[in-house]
């Protein structure tokens, strides 16, 4: 059969097809669905790898440069009512927020409180880097300052005393008697005064969570500092040569 | 060109066998149309594969590998669309350092067509999201977030239609309630509207006015909740008429396979979600035939 004849036949068939398929296929007839795992069997596209590399290198350079030295491990289980790692974090919160809050509102910060569950890592002895700050605080939580009245303060203190987890505090001392009853509370160097309002620095996570989280039931006011908890940690690491924290008597139960 | 030549050769060869039944058979097979939809959700800035030492996802994921898979599928079927169901941002230092720039640039390199907005895409505020828009070649779709009083006004579309192989595909986006998830400082004057009502408006518009052949919802509502008052993809599927596929996110739900639900017309809706962190790619293939060649309820679904 020569080329011309094939061409003729193909044309005839094409006309037949066009004639019989005058309706465009627009009716959904079949659906197939799958979920495909991205495994190493798919070779990486080189151009994408090369594109990402400088971004990755810069991150690694920044995250892994030494900011300070940690002489001893900072952990979350070395004390009953307060721990070295918890104290470090909440002390940083108080130290770094106090001047900022004064500048932003002309008000004096009284104390700081943080949630144990929000501290995601310990810090081992050695060089401390920004990567440690990301490990401790991977979330984008901002520091908020909450104004509490006497009743809300009492609720917060009760919550801290009765919690099964060791939530860290700074600028506040809570002493329990040997039966676990409240003996004394000092805030910012003075005995707790139920007739005044207090300003506490904390994570905006605890503010947004509201009563369900337990810390703050009634808030007189909330001030958003716009300062990330993680950035406060990194800024602190940059300021000091050695990072130390110890279990102390800020929250104790008498034996 | 290759494909056309192949068809011509096949037709020529078949012609030798006999002209009789050919024209009838050829119609359904040669004239079938095929649309492929690919999707991710909750990638959360996971650009690199997980490290080999990772306890759960060792050596899985990675955007450069995803690129290879997407390329393969696009080569197989050029009539392919690629979508993301939100939470592009937040989860690795790539986001903390570059604010989502690299995520948007890479999604553009992979030729993503559109994405919807997840709650974490507000993590640097509406201003932070706006700042990344110039780095993306894909559309941001959200029908139930009203950005008209924010800087994002005009940068987010409620829906988009695509013409592929003579078929029209309509895609709309839905976002989750912002209260309790996103602070006002970040979402500013963004207004959240009821996703069910908006979905009905959208699918009516896409079906009746835009005359779409296929309707897809990109949702960041979440797959399913114990509380039936919370809007979810599973409930959305049962409360709509014309949406064919819901591509979900937010709940990081690792489905074994796409789920099938029945809509208000009694027809099947596919609901899919592929976990998180770019560990998986969802793939849904839609085949279209002539009106008269199949029965009314004749959509065959295999998952």
C-alpha cells in the first residue's frame, strides 16, 4: 500500500470520528485518586538544590555561631518547684521585657511567668548558639504583658501551686508550708498586696488560650510587646559571656 | 506532536483490519479527556527532606524531590494543575530567616497554580504575607476571608478558572475561623465569613455562570472534628451540590487514600488531605467522556 492511500484512509477515518464525536467529552466519567509518598526514590532536581543551598548555608552559619558558653547543663528536672532551665527562660523574659515595657507604656513590670509545656528543650553544657534558642522556643510566640487585679493574682498563684507541672516564675517568690499550704508570696520585692494590680510578662500563647489553659482567668488589660520570646533569648545570649541558672528558693515548700 | 503521530499510525494500522466498527470505537477512546490535579498541604516551610536520624519521617519529603515527581506527572499529562491547601509558612528556620520568600519562590519554580491561605500564613501578619506575594507566580485563593479592609485587598482572589484541553476547571479557596488561632495584631481587619454559605455561592457561580466542568475547593478548614459545629471538609462535602473535589489541610491528616462522601445531589465528592511537611503528594485524575456515552450516575471512582 502506498503512502497516498494510507493518507486517504486516515482522512476518511478522521471524518468518521469527527462525525460520530460531535459532542465534546465534558461528562466526568472516571476518577482515580492516590497519595504518593515523597521518598528518596525521586532524585532531587539539581537546579532546585542549587537554588536552596545559599539560603541553607546562611541559616547554618547564623544558627551555629557561638553566642555564649554554658558551664553546666540547664535542665527541667533538677528541682521540685523550680528548675534551672525554667528559671533561665523566665529570668530572661523578665530581664528583657522590663525595659521594653517601661519604654512602651511607662509602666513597671512586676514579674514573669511561663508555661512548662512551652519550653521545648534543655540546653547542654558547652557553646550556646541561636540554634539552641530555636530548639527551646520553636514557636512564634510573642511576649505579652498582662495586667491582673488582686483576685486574678490569687487565681494565678493557686493555679501555680496546684499544677502538676513546674511552671517557672521570676520576680515572684512563693513559699508553701510543709503541708503545701500557702505561707507567703512576694512580688517584685514586696509582700503580695491584694488591693493593687500587677503587670506580668508571659507568652501570648497563655493569653490567647484564655481560661481553658488555666493561667489567666480575668485580665484587666493585655499589652502586646511585639517581641518574640525566641528573640529575647537570643538577645540575652548575645549580651552575656556565660549562661548560668540554678535551682533556688523562688518557689519552695518547707520540709 | 509525538502523540498525534502515534494516533495517526494506530488509525492507519487499524484501517487495515477493517473500517467497520472502527469509527464507533474510536470515538470514546480517542476523544477522552484527562485532567490531573496534584496537591500538597501544611508544608510548613519544610524545604529539605527530614534528616536520616529523624524518629518518624527519616529521609522523607523535600521540595527538590517533589519537583522531580511533579515534572514526571506533567510530562505524562500536560493537562495537570498543582495546588496547595495552606500553611505554607512556619516550621523551620527558613521561615524565621526569610519570612516565606524561599517557600514562595520554590512553589513558583514547581509551577504551583494556586494556594489557599492557612492560619500560619498570617504568622508575619497580613503585611508579612503581602511582602511575599511578589515572589510567587501562583494565585492566592480565599473566598471566605474578606481582606477588603487590609493591605491584602486586591491580592487574594475568591476563585480562579483554568482552561485545559477544552475543559473549564473552577477552583475556590476556604479558610478556617481566625478567632483563637490568629491574633488580631496579625490578621488586622481580616473578616472571616461562614465557609458553608460561601462555598454554596462559589459553586453556584462556577457551575452556572462560569460553566465549569470540574469544581475544586482548596480548604484549610480541617478534615473532621468531634464537635459537629466546627466547619470541616467532611461536612462541607455533604453540604454542597457541585464541588467535585475538596483538597484539605490544617489537621495534618494522613489519609491512606482519598475519602468519598455524598453531596446534596447524591453524587460522590472526593475529600483528600496528604498529612503535612511535604511528605506526600496527592494525585487525583479526572477522565471526561461524551455526554451520551455514559449513564447519569456513571462516574466510576477508584481510590
